[in-house]
C-alpha cells in the first residue's frame, strides 16, 4: 500500500526540480540528487554522478535558458525506494536569440530515501524527443521552401 506522505514528498521533489531549473539554481537542483546519480538519455551516453551533471548544466545555462515542466502520472514506493513516472517537457532557448528547442516525453525516475528521510534522485531515464508539433511545423516549412525552390527553378 502506498504511503501518501511518501508520494507527496516525491511529487514535491519533482516540482522543486522544475522550480530550480526555471530559476537556473544549479545548487538547488544538485541538492535533489544522490552523489552517484545516473541519467540515461535517448541517443546520448549516460551522465554519471552529480558532479558531471552539474558541470553540464552550468555549461548549458551559460548560453541558454531552460524551462521544464511535467505531469506526474504515477508514484510507487517500496521501503526506501520509490519511482515516479512523469510526462516531461523541456524548452531550451538560446540567450542570444534564436529558436528554442522543445523536447517532450516520458521519464522514469528512481528515488532513494536517505537516513534523514529526504528523497533523492538516484536514477533517471528519459525518452525526451523533439516535440511532435514543433517537428511537424519544421517539416511543413521545409516542404514549402522546397516547393518554392522547385517552382522557381523551372
């Protein structure tokens, strides 16, 4: 049986993550994860450890703004381990202007309750892909450009 306090704490941790990302508060983001955290990403090698994640996040924030949001679909807890399935959306916008990149999709996050009763992220696997609507718009624009080029080349 799910302990509703544990579920609420994990949900609050997820929301704290989104708030910290929106605020570009790297220290707060890093405080939500275990030192030995592992991030599994579609089409990219895993990120191993809080230090590596922090380095990558700081580098990205030097040139981009990040806004993440999500909807938690399920939380389950067994002892000191819990998982959270969520649908995420991450928008990364260049600070110097330009089109933002939007990725969306499911993520499965595993949390471990620490001795101080705080839940920390220990593993994260996401399948974020380019937002379908954004991708369709780019394809439509490309098709229009190709058709215009083809019509003008006759």
